[in-house]
C-alpha cells in the first residue's frame, strides 16, 4: 500500500453563519496525483476485470453483436499483463465464455488471444436476467478481494426475465464487492435500470445509441480501470455531538447521492464508499446541520478523512488525507449571506439533474404542464451552471422561447435516442469554475 498516488482534500465553503444559523454547506474536492502532476501513471496494483456481454436474442439486430465482439476484443487488448480476467455471456442465465469454468485467469499473450477467439464465436439467443450476471461476477471476484475489482456490463434491452425484486436483491448482494460500469446499446433498454445498477455498484452508466461507438467506449472504460491504484476507498465524516449530516453527494464527474450508504465507524463518524481511485479528482457536496453558537464562536462543523480500511490489500487502516469544514457565527450580514461559488454551482447541478428526470418522466406519462415547467427550469439551470452539453440535449427535446425565464415548448417529435441521451446524461456534471477561495487543504495523515 506504500506506492499510492498522493491524495489531497480541499474544502470550499463560506464558514460564516448568521446568528442562530444551523446549516453549513461545503464542497470537498478529493484529488489523487501521480509522480508527474496532471498526468496519469501506469498502475502496478493487483487488478481483476470481468467483461459481461448481453447475448440475448435482440443483440442479433442492427449490428449490435458484431459491435460488441469488436468492443470486447479491444478491451482485452488493453488489459495489463498479469491482471486476472474473464469474459461472461449474459442471457436468461450467465455462462463463461473465457476461461471455461467459473474462475479468473491471468492475462498473457496466449490467454488474451484465446479469449478473443472465444469472443469471436459469440452468438445471440435467449433473454435478459442481469441480476444473475452480476451474481456470477461476484462469485468470480470472490478469490480476488485484495485486487481492484471492475466489471463492464453491456446490455441492449430491459431486464425482462427476472423481477425487479430479484435485481434489487442481486445489487444488494454485490454492493461493495466490485465496481461496475454499465452501458446500454441501442434504444430498447431502460435508463432507470442501468442508473440503478451503476449507482449501487459505484460505477458509471451511459447510452451508446450507435453500436459503432462501442469499441471506443470499451477502450476508454478499460483503460480507466487499468489506471486505478487503490480499491475500496472510504470518505469518513466526523460530525460534532448533536450535529446531523443532512446529505453527502458526489457531484463530479456525476451526481450521486451517498447519504444513505454510510456505515457507522465510530460514535460520531460514518464511512461512505467512494470506490476505486487512480490519478483523478472528484467533488462532493456536504451539508451539516449544527447546534447554533453565540456570535464570534468558531467550531469544526465536520472533519473529513480519506480512508482505506484494513483488509484486502491494506494490512491496517490508512488515512490518505483530511480536511476541516468550519463554522463561525457572525452578526455581519455581508459575511453570512455570501454564497461560495462552488457550493452555488453544485446546488444548481443537483437541481438540474432532478429537473430533467422529473420533466422527462412527466412527458412520458402525458403530464405536459409538469414536463414543460420542469424542463424549462432545466434550461435555466443548464445555462446558469454552464453545462453546455446538457443545454444542447435539452434543445432536442424542447423549443426554447426565453432562456432566462425558462419559457419552453415541448417538441412534438423527439427521437427516443435523444430522450434517452438527455435522461442518461442528466447526472453528468461540469467542473465548477476556478478561482473560488478555498479553505482547509491538508495532505496525508491527520
């Protein structure tokens, strides 16, 4: 565990509260850097990778199976030598494509070639039961708990051959076992299903409307996985007695509410899983409700630590970085009413994701009034936070009459691909603007 990236925590906030104020907001930026700042470094960490390809009957249409084969072969090409891996076919039940038998094997020139040959023979037949695929991945990873464990899951359809309860049970069983990036190819899959899978397994999900784009996407996912250097990182949050953590949300690269995922690690501390890390940075929006103090009083509203728990590759718990969220009560209105720029933008990005998802759901159910209002609000917010990609996707779903007020008209003919892209990408955020004052940066220990 000694050869890790260097981690830092930076806290952006306005620490001043008005007399009687209780609610403190902060943006916590976690950054991991390699030997050369700004550049990823090749990982030497033990890793395990599973590629799960939907082989249900619908994959035989529109060139999806041929594209999936090319994508899987490309991913196999960039696996590091020595990484344990497997390829699984998903249908009504999962089956091993390579190797034979439920196990992982190490990447060598021979196993890579043999796996690509096995992938070339894939054909499409059967249905879709994603929970069973994930449970097989969990079994395969069981002998590699000290490794950085990552799965790619590709599907083109709804999870029709098991109940929602069965999928939920599988996700509950697999949560914390591995990270899974999910992709939907074509337009016949359910955005809400893949969102739920990626959320539970701390991965990403994305729409790939054109099968030709699968190869590039698989390459990017696998290269990112091969760059991870530490698994199972936790964000530990200490709060004072009588304080309450109202929420903790990952904000970049995607919006993900972590509030209910904690486990108590001490009398006043809770640990929130944030997955595997390489050379990268992510931002988290934290809100703490504290007991009001007298004017002039200063206190620590929260103490945030980045922790690798004991177990797996870590012989003992390791604290990688820490930072403080502060609070000070003041009767200076100019101080207490100033809103930190990063907090403001992340508040807007979180509301933007909600507005899009609620607007699209209302549109699907025929509630045009709600759809128009929520998607109009999304137009305002996308402009306010500078999310140009989302603004462009909104333009495909609504006609913008007045951007400032959010006056829009629903388009009558919207392609399913455009609607799914907006829904899928609603949680993908933009970086907050630079130049805001930061407080409380610390490295290492603490």
